[in-house]
C-alpha cells in the first residue's frame, strides 16, 4: 500500500521536526509493505508574510485531492493581531471537517513511578467555540453572551470515535505487551448537573453511542465524570484514565492540563481527525527560543506520525513506532535537552530508527 502524505512544516522548529517525521515513515521496516509519497505543502506565519495567506488554497486543495493524511509542524502566531492573519490549523479543521482532536498522553515507564497512558478525545466543531457572541448595553452596563451549541450528531460521532480508539488502543497494547489498563475504558466528561440541556444532551448521546454491541462486546467499559472533579482526579490519579471524551471547551482545557503530567511538551502528539482523513500534529508550538539549534525534541512529531497511521488503519506500523519511542525513553541514554539530556534532534531520531 502506498500512502500519500502532505508535509506542512510551518514555522520555527516545525521545520526541524517534520523532516524527522518523514525520515521515520521512510524507515519503517519493509515487512510492513508500506510505501509513502510525500507532498511538500505550506502554511503558517512565514507563508503569510511571503504570500499574504496563512493557509494557501493550493495547500487545502492538495490535502483534499491528493493526500491520504498529513503531518503538520507548528505555526507562530503574531503576539498582537495582524490584519488578514488567522490560524491555518483552525481553518484546516473547518475546511476538512476534522471534527476530533485526539491527544494521547503517556508517561515514561520507570520503576516505582505511576504510569500514565490516556488519550483525550475532544469534539472540535461546536460547543462554545461556535464563536456566536454578542455584547449589548443595559442600564447596569455591558452584557456579553456566547452560544454553547451541542448537537446529537456531533456528540454521537465523537463518542463513537472514542469507543473505536478504546478498542484499538487495547489491540495495540496487547500486541506491545505494555498495558497498564486491563480492559478498555471510556470516561465521558460533562457538567450536566448544571447544564442539563447542553451537557445533558452530550452525556445521554455519548452514553447511547457507547452502548452499541460493537463496544459492549469489545469489553469497553463506560463511566462518567463531572468536569471539575475530573480535573482533580486527573492530577491525583492520572493512571485511572484510558480514553476521555469531552465537548470542545472541556476537552481543550483537559488536554493541555494532561500534557503537563508528562516531562515535556516535546513528547505529546495529537491528531486532527475527520472521516477518512487525519493530520498528525505535535502539541507544541514553533518554539522560537530553541529554533535553529538542532535540539528540538522530535518525539511529539514521531508519535503524531504513528497516531496518523492508526487512523489510516496501519496499526502495526503505529505500534512499532510507539515501541521504538518508548524504548528510547526508557533507556534514557539519548535524550534531548528538554528531558535533561544532551542529544541533538538527529541523534534522538537515529536512536529511534535503529529500534524500529
Ligand atoms: P511552544 O510550545 O512553542 O514552546 C513552549 C516551551 O516549550 C518553549 O520553552 C520551547 O522551547 C519548549 N518546547 C516546545 N516544543 C519543544 C520541543 N519539541 N522540544 C524541546 N522543547 C520544546 O509555545 P510558546 O513559546 O508559547 O509559543 C511559541 C509560538 O508557537 C507562538 O507563536 C505560538 O503562537 C505558537 N504556538 C503554536 C501552536 C501550534 O502550532 N499548534 C501551539 C502553541 C503555540
Ligand atoms: Mg489548547
């Protein structure tokens, strides 16, 4: 099978880590029977300064018509608003209907330490982020309002995706033999005790979607947690979570919070996922403070490439990458400076490729 992958380095260290992702894909063992064709695509602040568009139409068209998936590095946003500039990744999510943001957070295995191995599945199209806001004057002063929109359709498809991810993670864990979770678990996050209509609809719809035979027969357990107590437990007992599914706003907050539980932003991958399409994207930004030094941690991007492969149904290739990355981290000999090591990006990549 040949997969066509769009490569969008973007700005800053995006240009250092995306080539690492490409090398990784090119270095997968031949026994996997997987070939890649790469398309170099452009987006970001530099692209905006050069062409006037942060997300050129050619990039969107190429992704839609000529790619099976993509890797996105990072983009810089100007610190104060620049006319005509808006975030290309937000625009891409809309244009390609990438309705889920998937963020796995996994700790390095070490003796005596608690293990964290969870994934947050965030709905990415609605909730408060529909951005329908207004401000009006009253005799007591201004009042601002925002719409929080929750639909059955979006809630159902995000919960279904969470269930599918739970099943697949279990499969990959079994293949890799490093499971901390005995069986798959999905935690539905909401605040329906207060917002009985909006979060209430999310909750009941997610419950229904996860009660189908496919998930029940697959052994997927389902629990619920109110978002505020969820934050408490996420920090106290992170090892208790496998897959977390949440509406947009809670998911945004939980996924950044969870990323803080493991050593460095340079470790945390993500994927923007739609129907039959996935863009892998490290969670970190363009890191201007370390760009050009060759010391960016490539692991977030390598894991993002694996995550993209998962959504393209290449689970075995993904499992190989995860195992190679975990082995590099567990040995702890070749680590980049953000993890307390002295290795260059190149050396970390080499070590991981060797372990594939
Ligand atoms: P950042 O994620 O770029 O950097 C935060 C800190 O983490 C820095 O000290 C950086 O050196 C370190 N870091 C990040 N990734 C690393 C890696 N792979 N290896 C080693 N160290 C790493 O966030 P910051 O500094 O707030 O933003 C910088 C620029 O990136 C801004 O223009 C911001 O708008 C943009 N940004 C873009 C994102 C995206 O494209 N999705 C996400 C976050 C920020
Ligand atoms: Mg965020």
